């Protein structure tokens, strides 16, 4: 009987059914057809949309960062918009921001204010004030005031002109040319004529709804180029929501342009199978029964060795590699490397159970020290009696959390189990590398084989390499070359990809160590990343229960040859940063790095991420340096959005792996940072107190 | 030509090695299971002849046998063939691990007292679930226990006289009902709610052999 798998076979697709319907406009945000509304998604949700209207395709990613605020990144294609340039299509990147001023109440609509395409190339540049009210179960009505592109039809003098003449006229957003893109054009926000817009949605049944709207968008830029023909301000459409959460819409814009759209809303905080698919943990056996266990009987001095062996094999079955065991007078300490559990508190719980089910009855204090590459990070101490009391307690998760002692563990392992070191690991896997936003081809890819190998002669010291052999791809065929006025520290990416034979991705010797209490150190030497090799050293101060961590890194590197073998190019640079990491609570993490970047420029990077306990991460960053915007070139300054998805969220089984992507609208040479593996904060934060507490719900799981 | 040989060689060796990788977990999830998975723990219990319990998921109709792995005090832990556990306390469903909604633990002593004695009344029960964000969320329910009278239960080829108790529970956002067949103060068969994900589970302890 396949009780578990078959009973959830119905839900075997990768998606989770949404609890309520959310309707997305063709712009990928909550709204009608082209128009926005005052609605928002549920806190933390992500919406993915792709829509096509006539010659325009828009791919949008919207994230509800806070209960009332969402941000949007959009990548659009307008066919034949720029005839004579490249392949004639316009690839447009835009960002939106929306803030819900007030929620809907019984006798009051919801109000919101928003910026659409603020700071991109400006095709969709508009601002709005919107109000939305639902009547009964089925009817939702939206009305609002728009500026910019949302005021092309029926525009009247800006009501804000009563405050100041400044608002009466709207400057031309693209007047500055390509080199001013990327800057925030707040010089034009809420300026110029305003116009009314509005619409309504009628929910026909659970799955289907119809939408009607009055839109002031004349599609004038598209019409001038013969790409659109708007006959009427009324747009009409139909939405259908499938059982798995995918939404399909069809609509007519302007009485003439037909469009279709697919959208999907997902909630990172909801796992597909809430309890997880991993095997149930070992059940705690009665404590006294262990006195009679064969490995605990004192006979001919062999008992200690047998205990270690039994612990080692049981911990291995839980995905934990045992490297040291120390038992004396009522206390037991094990040192383990966690290879399986993405939620570290669950690893602590599993280890504690193994200890309780293996050690002789007189041992009371159970200490689990987590190692990373043999270097101790944190110790989690529990009392064995607490485990028995709380295993089945309805409040066991919280009570065990409050009774556990979590401390810094920086003493080196006095003696490793035989066979712990030296260690050798290797793996051969496929890789997929994506490159975005080349004006000639929005997504370029490369696939091939990747061989990674690592040799650890002793704790903390690792010799490793990653080799890649591309088998197929079109990154190398890109013809555009960097026109950067700065030293080309990153913008020659295509030249590196063009070398389509064996690539040494990295080849390094790395030493991790604990200089003292709450301190971590790293030294890495060799070919550090695709484009640079040299020496990197880092120090991190990170107390075990601290929200703040501070680190400093210093590097001296030389640029590598384009063929990514052993050679170097003449450029070399000393870079370094001082970094502050702060856990703001509620899943928000801030990071500031200040220092010198690869092109020799000085500045700082600001990053904010929203993280969910299951490992999902969505965030954004930007870097400002002493490179003037004009010298930086298109985009003006380095910025990007990034996300990480834990593999365990997709598969349901525990895993430490994540897959992620950083999306930079433009890759240029200002504010470029060296990439080094195993930067200390990333390596240590999983085992510090905050992260352990975040997942403690799984301690007994 | 070299490129094609390289591709073939790679396809043969891909996934080899001692390091785990992203692609392993994804491939495992996406590939259809070729047959029932039975973990060694379960096989060991079969060999020892552990007592069994018939377990079924009411909504989907799937059912099978689980084996008793451990008894500690009033708690019994039952193991499914694929490694999930069901914890019961005196016959009341207490927790589920590896199955469904992640019911971590419960407090059902008040319900148990009334159900075992055959009396009617109002009680409170608590359930702790694992949320998608890895937090333990405890929910409390107000329940009405009623004695539905005697029922004859067919067990094997015998008819056992039992008393049927119904417990109807609700809180602000959820509601469910449980049924218990009581014989001599023991729950011999029951239908109990396990959470929103799987819904009701039916349980019946089997006589001492499988």
C-alpha cells in the first residue's frame, strides 16, 4: 500500500491551489485589463504573468513585499517598435511600485497610489490614484485618476496644479537618451494632464469573471509606428481560473487589439505538502531499555568503539556526518556536518533523537555541535529528560525551543573519528547558465557538463575545483561588445562565454577557521571565479544570538584570460569591503557593503531581502559609487533583483540546495564585486540562533 | 564529432559522484514512482510480527495496514510502509509525521474521558500543526460529545457490540466531526480528523497478527 504517495497523487503537479482568486491585469499587477486597481495580493505572494496584446508582449514578476506594498519588474517586447535598430524589436524593462493607502471597509473603498514604469525607458511611464470597492460577492468596481500614459485620452488640467505650477507640465522622459535610463525620473511624477479611468469586474462563478474598463491609454507611441489602432476607450475581457491556480484571460483592447494572458500567483510561505515528505523520525525508546543495548554493555573494553560506530551509522541515516564523539560523566557531545536538512533545527532534533536512542541511560546532557567543512559553528544543548517529556507534548515545539541552549562553539575538535579526514568528494552534473536582456535576444542560455571535486585533508582546509564544458548555447553568438568607458571588469562577459571549450570555473585552496569567540575567518587563494584569480581574505564577527553581523573582506586579484584556463590578462586590482548584515525581523534582512569595487571605484551596495523560513528569498539591491552616471553608461548604476527557491520546496523532500537567479537589468562595470565561494555570512548564518529558532517548528518532526 | 561524443559520455555519467546535486532531487520528484516504496524499518516490523492497524483516508478511499513500531506510556507509534508515522494516545489520533498536514501533537484528554465513559458533554481539544513557514501553530476547538447508542461492529467474522460516540468540533475557521466505536472502554474503530490537508482518517486495530 502506497498510503502516502497515492493519497496525494491528486496534487502531484508543482502548484498549490490558491485560497482566493486574485485578478491580474495585462501589466501583471492586480487590476482590470490594462488598468491598475487599488487591490493588493496577499502578503508575501508572488505573481507571474505573461500577456500579449497586438504587437506587445509583457512578462511580469510582482512581489507583495509588505501587506500594503508591492513591487513589479516587467520585461516587455514590442515587435517592430525600433525598425532599423538591431532586429527591430524594442525590449523594454520597467519597474512599478504600488502602495495601498487604505484597506476596503464596509462603507469605504480601498485607496491606493502607484507608480508604473518609474525609472525605466519610460514607454509605460504613468502614475495613478485608484479606489476599488466590492459590492456583494460578485461585483468589484474600480475608479481612479491617472497621469502620464494613463492620461492620454480625456486629459484635463492637473488638479495638483492648484498646489504648484510645477505640476502643470510633464517633461519628456526619454529626452536624456539611453545614458540616462535607469535613473529615477521623479522629475515627472504626477505632472502633466490627468484623466479619469475606471472599470468593473463581474464574477460569473467560482472560476470565471468578466471585465469591462474605460481606459485613457491611447497607445499613441505604438499607433505612430503603425503597431496599434485604438478605436474605442472601452476594453472588455474574460478571465478563467484553473483548479491548479493558473489564470487564463482573453480580452479586446480599443475594440481592435486582441490579447491573451496567462498568470499564476504563488505563496512562498506555503509548502506543497505542509508536513513534508521526509520519513518520520526515529521514535524515542524508553530510556532504561538502553542499558541492555549491546554497544552499551561494558565488556572487554570494546564498548566505546561500538557506541561510536552505532552513532555514526544512525546519524548517517539521518543525513548527518559524524566527525567527533565525546562522552563523559553524564554529558555527550557530538560534532556533525549537516548534509541533508535545509531547516537546521530539524537536523538538531534528529541528532538529539539519535543520541537519546543510543546512549546509555546515565547520560543526561546532549550536545550537538554543527560543523561546516570541519569548522565548528554552533552548539545546541538539550537535556535528555526534556526530550521524553516534550516529544508528544502539544506545545513541544515551543517548549523545547525555550529549554534548548544555543551557544557559540569555537573550540577545535580535539580528535576526529578515524576516517573523518582526509575526505574526497566529486560530482558530475549538468549546468544551465542564463544571460538576460541583450537587446538582440532577451534570454541567452548555455548548457553543458560541470565537474566539481573537492579534497579536504583536514578540518577547514579544502582544495577544490569546478570545471565546465559547454555543450550547447547561444551566449557566445552575441555580437554586441562592451562600450564601457570604465575598465571592462564585467562587461566582457560575452568574450568569456565565447571560449566554448573546457573552462576552469574555479580552482582554489580555501582555509576556514575560528580566530576566537564569535569570530570566523577565511582565506582563499587560486582561480576564484570565472573572470578573476588571486587572493581573498575575510573576517566576520557574528555572535550566536545577534541580529547584527559585521565583516571585512580584502582581495587582490588579476583578471583571467578569456579562455578561462590558466592564463591572466594584465589588469589587476585590490578590492575590499566592510559589510554589515542585519536581521530586521519578520523575515527582512538588510545588508550594506562599503568599499572598493573591481574597476577601482569606491562606493556602497544596499540590499534588502525578504526571506521565508522554508528558504525562499526575494530581494533587491543597488550600488552607488563614485563613477558618475554618464560614465557608467546605460542604466546609470548597478542594480538588480534576486530570488532563491529551495529545492525542498519543489520536491517536498529535505535538501540544503537552492536554485536562484540574480536579474540585473544591465551588466556594466561600475559597482562590480568579486565573486568568491563560501563568503562567511552565508556559511554561518544558518546555524546561528535566529535561523535555528525560525525553523524550530520542525524540531520534533 | 568530438562534441557529440562528449554529449554521449556526459549523458552516461551525469549524476555520478559523491556530491548531492539539485538535479537529483528534482528528477526524483518529477519521475513517476515505479512501485510501492517499503522502508527497511517497516520490513523489520513485519519480520517481528508487530501488531497492525487498518488505516484509511476517508475522502480518497485509500487504505492499508500500518504496524506498531513503539509503545511508550499511553502513546503508540504506527509506521506506514513508506516511513510515515501515526501517533495515537489511548486510541485518539495524536500526531502524523510524513503524512499530510503535519499534525505535530494534540491535547485530547478531555475528549477521551467522555468518549471512553459514554457520557455526553462539551470539551476543548488542541491541535498543533506545522505551518508552511515551519512554525508550530496551535489551534483549539470546542467540541460536543454525544452518545449515539449501541452499534454492532463486524470484526473478522464476529460481531462485537459497541457504543458509537460522535464528537463535533469547531473553531472560528474550521469544523469537523469524529466518530468512535467503544467496546469495554477501548476505542476499537474510529474516524478522526487529521487536518485540512487529508481530512478524516479511519483507524481500526487488527487482531494480533497480520
